[in-house]
């Protein structure tokens, strides 16, 4: 998981859980209830038992306090915080309206687009409640955050972000990996030529900055890294978790396949044309819903398995094939009931574990705050000792 290149200032807060429990699928926007600079906000998150991933001040500068790979203690909700990137916006006006500057809102839109692209979020869906993937703090607890003015801007923010996501050069469904580097104008055109050669698009968010968010194979990725090395341009490779497919448990009455590599492309259709590439298939076991034999076709040349709606993978030595076992019809219902009971049990165990984790996190918070008190007592003692010495 990567962080935003828009960040100008970083001060990591201890008030986080590392790593986050789920991939990023949401964004939550807050207000600071004050006109803090990104530095002041960073200092506050060192002291207060809270933090956000990012903060934006009234001049539109961006600070980072918790990396995206970690959960920020921000919206007082386990599920939301572990799935969301939390952003705090400064207020250039106070109560009751808590106004936010145009610059801060414009930068927030830019940051949301960046977060969506890097994490494979195709669209921000603002529903006015916690069911959407653009959420407000007050959906999770009794708080005035994000204030009347910012609340009135959520539809606008979602619309602007979606416009930019739709207008970007990235085809839907493909951002699995992001490659960024900084280059001179001359180097930039050399990179652009390579991207073109690889059939992938390059975007230039600002001058001298290269980013490609198209799914590149590991081999293509290496060509970009090698070019960077030969030009002396630092190129960073971020591998996101945006792989495709939902593995299912092993069962015995449907045909199943198990891809065991993490660089096998899954495709929207059973053919090898570049436009069908979706991303990499998540290793695991899948039911086979449809088979397409294209082995006579010179361009495709594979036996294809459909493992989800519009998700095809080719037969090869990168997967195991498990044929369905014949079982008597009488046993089948029993088997299904057994598997369902087993699944139910696992779900219950999971809920218990999640509860223990919450308790442990709360205990940790208490210990941390005691530690803060002890530290400040120690500092007081040190001051008194110094006075005595003097
Ligand atoms: Zn808030």
C-alpha cells in the first residue's frame, strides 16, 4: 500500500493500529474544528489520543500523520477506520458554520482522486449515510464533525472526484499497480515512449512527475525499473492489493481450479487481447462456472475457465484442476448441511476474535494514556530537580 505523493509534511502519530485489517475501500472527510496548519495538526495528533491519515490546511497543503497501510484512530468505528482513509480539513471560519477554504476543498478533491486511483476505488458513492464509500464522522458517533459547511459540500466533492476518475486515461477495472518516478523533461519523453511501447498509459499529475496506474505485468514493470536505473531516475513500484477474484472453500461437487501464482492475468473475456486484461487473479480455489475451449484458435490458444461473472483464467501449469467428485444424491444434502454448519462456526469464531481484538486495542489505548501521564509527571519532576540544583 502506498501513500500520496501530494504530502508536503509528515509527522507520524502513535495513535494508529498497524497494519489496517482490510484493504482501503472508503474515504472519510472530517473537519479540524480550528484553523490549524498541517504542522499544528501533526503536533496535536502526537498528544491527543486520535489521528487521521491526512490533513489539509486552509492553504491547501497536505500533511500525513498515519500511513495508508495503517488504521488511524479517527472515526471511532472499527469497521470504518480499518477500511477508510481519514482526511481532516482545516476551518477558516468558526462556529456555527465551520467554513472551509476553497483551496482546502480543491486539494481534498485532488487527494481523493489520488487515493482512489492508487487503491483501485472506481467511484465515490455518497449516499448520505454509512452505507456509501464516502462517509462522515457523525455517521458513527455523536459529533458535530464535519460541520454544516463541509457537510453541504459532500455531493460536490463526490461528483468532482468521479468526473476526474471517469475522465482519466485509466480504463475502468485495471489499476492494479502504480509506478511513479521523478524525471527531467528529456527523461520524461523516454519514459513516455516506453509506456507507449508497453501499451500502457502514462499520466502526468505535475511537471517532472511520472505515474502509470495501468496494470503492468511483472516483466513490463521490470522494464520501467531498468529504464529508471539506466537514467538515474528513482522509480518506485507500489503493489496495491487490487487483485481480482474471490476464492471459495474446497468442496467436492463442482469442478474447481486453484491458481497458485500471483501474476496470472484474469480477463473479462476468454481471449488474450490486451483490452481484456483486468488485473491479477487472487490465488485460491474457485468454482468453474463455464469452460471455453479456444485451443484451436492460434491467437488465444488456451482452455479458459470462467470463475466469476466476467472473470476468465487460462488453463496452464499455474493452476490445479479438481474435478467434481460423484457423490450419491442422498449424501449431497447432508454434505451441503455439513459445509454450511462449518461455515457458520467459522463466522462465529471470527466474530469472537474481532471482539477480542477490539478489547485489546482499547486496553492498549488505556496503557498509552497512562504512559503519557507518567511521562509528563517525570518531566515535572525533572523541572523541580533542576530548580533544586539551581
Ligand atoms: Zn471527525
